[in-house]
C-alpha cells in the first residue's frame, strides 16, 4: 500500500492586481490565500501520514517570486521532513529551471532536472514506488520528452508519471505546453499519472488513473469552484483518488431571480442570498440578477445598491464580495420598445392633442367619452402603457 498527495500549480505570490480596489482587509486575505491553502495541504499530509507529496509544476510565479515564498516553502518542507514525508517536485512553465533557483531545500525534497529522471522510494508499508518526470528548463519550452519516460516493462512496484503539460484534446484555453495524448501515456504502463498545468480538476482516464489536480487556490473568475489536491491511496492493482478542498476563497458565478426592481427589494434579496452562501466559506462572485417583469431601475439607484453591498462586506471575516453585479431583463426587447415609445411620444403634447381630437371626432366613440377638459394626459398614457404591456405578454 502507498498513500500520497498529488498537487500542482501552487503559484505562490501570484498577482491579484485587478483586486487592489477591494477593501484592504479583504485584499490582504486574498494575497495570503495561496499560502494558507498550501499550509492546509501540508496539514493534511501530516494528519493522513502520507508517504510523499507530488507537486507537478509551477510552485512559484516566475515574475513575482519573492524571498517570502521561498522561505515559506522551505518551512513547509521541513514540516514534512519532521513527519517522515518526502516531496517530489517538477518545475513548470511558470517556474523553469533557468529562472536561477538557488534555494536549498531539505533533503526530503527531490527536484527533477531538465531531462527525464526516475527516483525510487519505499512506502511505510514496504511498497516500492518509482516516480518518473522532468522539469522545464525554459518557460516557453514546447519540447516533448515523453519518449524519454521509461516503459514499465518489469511490472515491479508502483510506477507514477509526473508531467506538466497539455492534453491534446483539452477544452481549456490555457497555453499549450508539452502536448500529449492518452495513448502515449498508456503505453508507459504506469499505475498513475500526476498532471499539472491545467487549473481545473479533471480526470482523463480511470484505468490507469490520469488526473489533473487543478490549482490549489483560484485567482480569478475563470478558476472557479473548490480548489485543492488529490489524496491517492492503493497498491499496484489500483490507486483510488479523493479530492480534498483547501482553498481560502472560492471564485464563482451565480444567478438570482428577483421579482421586483425596487432598490430596497433588490438589496434585501441579495443580502439573503449572501447569507445562504456565507455558510460555504469566503467567496468572490459574479452575480446576475434575472428579472422577468417590464419595470426598469434607474442607473443611479442600481449603483446605490452596489455600493451599499460593498460597504456591508468591508469588515466581515467570512466575506461574500460581489465582483460584478449585472441585471438581466428577460423581456429586454419589450422593455426597449416601451422605452422607445415613451421617449418618442409621451412628452409630445401636440401629438397627444391630435390623438384625443381624433377620438372625439369619431361619432362611434365620442358618445362614450367624458368632457375633453377632464382628460388627464398622464393617467391616459399610463393606462395605454399597461394595455401595451398586456398585449406584449400574449
């Protein structure tokens, strides 16, 4: 039996520049989020007594790597060493070897070099494990070294491939590095493939298990949902995986149906929505309000709602920050037509007079009409608008 963690794409010190307008307290939580997620992963490794952890590339962000992130990772690796846990690390396109990495890691950490290498270890329960992989030498390397991965021809022990690259049929839009197809990976006869680079968790194959663990903390709306790592356990027959979420903040998109455009009603509906969501942890969200009526709301009133919602989260520890709030009218075309009619005709008094005169000149109608001096223009226009709305619904 063997137990290990498969992680990737930590991106320590990843920039969150677009979030700098958030309240300072919330922004600080965001800046520390990746560190806290990594620390939680190490906590789990120790609690679960894993044999080793894998980091399949992009520990750091090349252009933003700091002394803080290096010292942090060194301390985390030292925690693993004290618990008798090994770490196997490859460098990806965001932290290639040519970046001049000088950090001296504890001796429980193995960093793969630019050519494919194999390292062997024995699990706590005596299972022999062979790990195969390589680190990127250049950040824009498209060199494919899959042919250099050895084939498991002897079928002894557990063989794990570590690769930072792009599945040839990937539906994700990230830049493509070291493209591969499943046939090439399957031909190696490994028991597990630990993949990195794509920031969404994805299982490409069940037999053998071929997984992207995804990144450990989302950084923007496209990296949505829970983030974490895979806890893998089993033997040379099969390795089972279990996702463990450790993110500090969840990025997500939601829709909320509303039945009124009164600004107080909108505000209250969103407050109640945030209250329900708050139980699931900190969020940064895109929220679409779905309205199925014919009313509209003034831009100034909608902006007031947005600003008050932001103010509410300023000092909340378990915050729900609405990064973008949009109002979507289900009857957009009808509303646009009504607004166009009102803009064109409601203030045209001469046109109104012509229409009223035409009514009173018609002998079939004038017998049912009251005195012309009693006609209130606003009331008549309002009634006409309601009748037009009713016709549009048919």
